[in-house]
C-alpha cells in the first residue's frame, strides 16, 4: 500500500476529512442538561465510592467467607422470588 504525503489536492482533503471524523465531538449542552449531569454525578459517585470500598474489604476476606455470604444472599433472593411468584399466581387466580 502506497502512503501519500500530499499537502494539497484530493489526497490531502481526504486525509483532512478522515482526521475530522476521528476527532472527538463534544457539545456542552444547555443549563438543564448540565444540571441533570450534575445530579447524576452527585447521586452516583458516592455510591460508587462506597461500593468500591466494600469490594476492597471483600477482597481481603478469605474466599470461603465470601462464598458463604453469597450463598446466604442467594437463598434470601430465592425466598423473595418464590414469594413474588406465589403472590402473582394468587392475584391471577382471583381475576
């Protein structure tokens, strides 16, 4: 493949167009959009920080302890799911 180092002409224009496509596009947005972005940041960053801290603590725990905790959570989730399914079935039966 031949590399073209043209400064003018169709090759140069094609190269400029390709560079323009690759550039990152950013629009600041209006005040409502900025306010929404700030709300999302203020909402999500503290939760992400807390989640990462919990993950760091879990990473220091023995694996057997982590697996036991996950089993407990899964068991509670199954009970909740079963309760929801039964409640839904009862409601459907009444209709």
